[in-house]
C-alpha cells in the first residue's frame, strides 16, 4: 500500500486515489470510526497533545486518504512546533481533497466516491456549499448520499462501500448520523 500511497501523493489523480482506496478498504480491520476522529480533535483542542498524537497514530493507516485526518495532524504538528511535519500533513490533506474531487463531479452520473463519511462534508465545505437536506438513494445496486445545498444544487456521493452490511433504506430520508 505504501508504494501506491506515495504515487498518489506525487500525482493525486482519480486512478491513484482509487488504487489507494482499494488497498485501504481491503485492510483486514478497516473500520474508520468518526468517533476516533472526534476524540483526536477534542484531545488536540484541549492541548492533550501526547494523547491526540497517540489517537492519530492508532487511526493510521485506515485514515490515510482523509483530508480531515491530515488537517488535524497538521494542526497537532503546528501545536508541537514541528513546522516540517505540519507542512507535510497539510500537503497530504490537499492531495486527499484533490483525489476526492477527481473521482467525480457530484452529479448523478459522476458522483464523488467516498472513503469516509466525513469526505462529503470536506468536499461541500471546500466548495463553499451549505447542506440543507440529505437523502439516501439506491440505483442499480449502488447507494448514494444525495445532499441538497443552499445553492439549489444536488450533490451525489457514492457511499456503497461505506454502507456494506446496512439494510437498504427504500427512499426514506436518512440522518447524517446513519452514514
């Protein structure tokens, strides 16, 4: 996986993103919990830097493609005075976001391909969009999180892999917490 990840950082294309994503999803214990990310952020915010660092280390490599993870790691490095590591993590966060954006355009035909539930929020935030409504749709065996935003647009996110094992919700509105 490390070789694919390095290639991705050198060239954050959709193909390289998908290659690393496949390796991450194939990890035997892959279960990225948003709770872990929230705990790390909380520890960092409370200046419990050693505990935050340990939490982030525990989350690796599952979160290798998460812009939010790398942004948090950059903030932690800055707080610890490690400017070089902060720069590396900020670069990784940008590459992850570029890779995500390269997977689609948010339309029904070309949805963004998510690895983590936080990816949708990261994309919308980067684009300056404010979500107002969210629904889960199934189409041809795939599941999509469709987010209506304040600009009047609907943005499609492929969440099929994230929802493995969850029952199909037949056209019901679903809360973000279920994703």
